[in-house]
C-alpha cells in the first residue's frame, strides 16, 4: 500500500505512449484520479494516457490534457451519481 502524500504535490511520471517514452508532471490528486479512471475503464494507466493523447485535437501539453480529461471524468461521475440518487429517491419515496 502506498503512503499517503499531499494531493497538491507535483511529481514527474515516466510513461510509454505507443512505444515512445515521455514524461508528464501531475499533482498527486490528478494522478490518483487518473488511476481510478483507468481502473473504472479496466485499462492500464498508460493506455488511458495514450487515449487522452490521441483525442487531443491539437497536440499540445499532455499534462494539461490529462488534467482536463480527469476533471471531465470527475464532473461526469458526480453527475451520474446524482442521477442515480434522484432516480432511486423517485422510485422509493419514504
């Protein structure tokens, strides 16, 4: 089990994307969320990063693209949870 670290601490991570080694710099909170996102999809973190990289309309800063993807995932996860809660409350009024 990994030791807990400060979520705002930035760390550099090496990753291989389609056979090309590169590095990304992310805050621990974003890296943790990226791992959760990959786990939810049942894919490796490197595969998820490759997907995010491939989805960029204009190739640019990969670390920024990852942050945006994680934020979008987190907001949609929150929205999905709200939808499930609202649906179950409508079906089971107490």
